[in-house]
C-alpha cells in the first residue's frame, strides 16, 4: 500500500489492519509524518507538531499490540487536537499570542480518554484565536489553508482539525463547537463533523469560549469514524459541572439499521433564505437520496430561527468577555483586533442584556422542541456557501454580499442554542470544486439517529471518497 | 409572538466610556470609534429580543447545589 493510501484509510479500516497486525502503528505514524511534511507548508494545519513524541507513542503502541494488548479501534490511530484541549507537558496556545507559552500540567478529560484508548497525538492544530471566529485566519500563527483550494479558508474555529483530516495528515481530530466551529470547517473541508448534545462530552481542560454553549466534537472522514471517536470521548466528566450523567453507549451499534420510516423535516424558512444556489441544489438532492432510502421528508416551519443570531450573540459575547476580562484590561493590544472588538463589545453588555438572551434561549428551545415532536431529524445546509478566499471579510451569496462570520455560522448556531446533536457530511461540490455540507440535527441525546441517517446517506453516495488535489 | 412597541435603545460615546470605566477597561478615542457601532448593533439585537413575549420564561441558566 502506498503511503498516501495509508493516510486516507478510514479509522475503522486502519483499526482492522492494526488489530490483524497487517499494518503497524509505526508504519501508520511514519506515513502520516511524511504526509504532514509534504503538505503542511501549504496548509499550516499544525501550531505544534509532535514528531518525536508521536513516533515514541507509535513504538509503544506497536509493542502493546504485538504482546496482545490491543485496546480497541483507536489504538495506534494518528489524531490531532485543536489547540485548546489541554495536553500535559505540551504547549496549548488557544491560537493566541497571550497564551503562546502556556504548557498545561494536566490533560483535558478528552485528551486523557483518547490517550487511554491508545490514540496517537500527532500535534496541536490551528484555530481561530480563542475560538472567536469562523475563518481560522490566525494573525499569530498564520492562516489555515483549505486543502481543496489553498487560497481559501478552512472555516473555523477548528480550522486545523478540518484541514488535517481532509488532507490525510490525521485520521481524526477533535474540535469544539460554540456556534458551529466543528461543523463549519468540516463542511468547508469536505469531511464529517459532529456537534454532540451539550453535556454529552466532558469539557474539563477545554479552554472556554462560552460556558453555556461550548461543546466538544469529533471530525473524521467517515460517519463510522466519528461514531468510534465519540464512543471514546462521551460519558460523564465529574470535573465538568455541565456534564451529563447519561451512561455511555455504542454509537456504532445502530449505524447499519437503515432509515426506513425515519421522519425528516426540512425548514425552508430561514435555512434556505440566504444561500448559494449550488448549495441549495445539493442539499435538496441529498434529501431526495434519503427519501429514496426509505425516510419520509416533509417541510416544517421554524419561525423562531430568525432570532438565533441575536440570542446567540447576546449569550456568547458576555460569556467570552468574562473569560478574557483580565487580559482585556492588561494586554488588549495582543489580541487579534477583530477578536478584541467582539470581546470588548461583550464587556460593555449589561447583565439584563445577557439574561434577556438567556430567557430568549429558553423560549427558542421550547419552540424547537415542538418542531422536533413531529420529526426525528431536521435537514439543512451546513454553510450557505463554499469556502471564501482568505482575507475576504464579505462573501457573495445570492444577489447580495454578507459578512463572512455571520454568514458561515448562520445555519449552525440555532442547534447550539438548543443543545441538540448536529452532524455535517459532504453532499456535493460547487462548480469551483469546493465541498458542500449537509447538516442533520436531531433530538437531545439522540446522536444515534443522526449518525444512522448520515451513515445511510454516506453509503449511498461517493462524496466522502474524493480526495483534495494536494 | 410580539408584544407592544418599546423605546429603541441607544448609546453615546460617553455612555460607552461610562460602561468601560465600570468594567475597568481603558478605551482610547480610537477604540471608542471602533466600539460605538458594535455596541449599537448589540443594542439593536437586544431590542429585537425585547419584542418577544417572554412572560414566565426563565433564563437558560441552572444552578445545581449538589452538582447532581
């Protein structure tokens, strides 16, 4: 097998080869380091590359597996972490200059769980500074570049997670999602990304952006791989006050059960109002594919969706501002100017503004719960457009132009507000060759249904098999 | 559902300066120029939420004394 082919194996296929001892972790990690060496000059996916550490971990995994100590599907698998997950002894910058020398003395809960599962950390990945943006055009570490067109953004804030997985530098990665930061880069880079239910994955050791919205999610090239990573990271985290006590489940268990009779709702209002026509067409075709596989599809009304932007901004900015208040007072010049402005705007919010937004969020959630009583899943585009050019602040959509940040997060934010699981997966390409993402959102803690639908669509199409032209 | 019209909120440079003072932020005149339109946009968002009927709706903030 060619090194490049090894790098584009799915985790589930690589795991079979590893457990059968047909491929060794050392071969796998060596091939990925070679791939990173060939491509990262163009992509800039990594803030910190752990070349020696990953090879040492690969040798240890190889020894474990040879001696009969195979731990499971992530054992020996090369992964990356967005640079806001604490890694003991490894620099964790959160994409900032301010935390450029920060070395945590303990692991995040998810880091620890991935370590215990035997996953091999290749490095810490690019991100928008402090996760406060959707482009990953980072002024301190350089912009992350989209593997499908390196002049374009990856999306963000988990941009390096998107580019590293799409380009075969890692088999899987973790991102965090507050308003779409897993799903936006996954959609723009042509991979699968899941924002689990709020509370499903523990957040101890994850540098916060917005406490009441932050969610950790896996990003991989297949739905099954996302389920495999979720199996490892999900479950109660006693050090995270928002962590759910629901018992862990096997998210791969129902993937093959088919989707006959599953009810899909399509909210045309808001979700299809400001949209590139190629994206609208691809998503409509995807709905047709799912209908052909046995799901029922109906239009649903979501009149509250238009309130998602003011509610989201009203919650995120004050919470983010409180996280960073001390540095805003003492080191404001060291922030990305746009991030600084957003945070200072949050500082200048009043307590009643914040609580109004949190009350409106309750209202929004009540409305969404009623919509979800009639369907199992909502189907929407993930991002309204393909990846914009690096540096563009405005993007063309339909007959107009919109600010990139608000446009990219327009269709993902609503599902953060109600905390439900939402997955994106590739459903086509624009005429410029840029990936288009399909978003499926379900009921709270029903990741299984969302993933089952996504898997059924993926198996019926070939979008996930395409590789970027690097 | 929307309820009765409310006064549109607004804020001046002095108003922003006062809020910044309370928060311990030192803002130059240049920063005030940058922030004034952003804060006004945030107020417009707030006004949009003021028009919702949120009677008997509590904020989505829960405190659990025993951490259960």
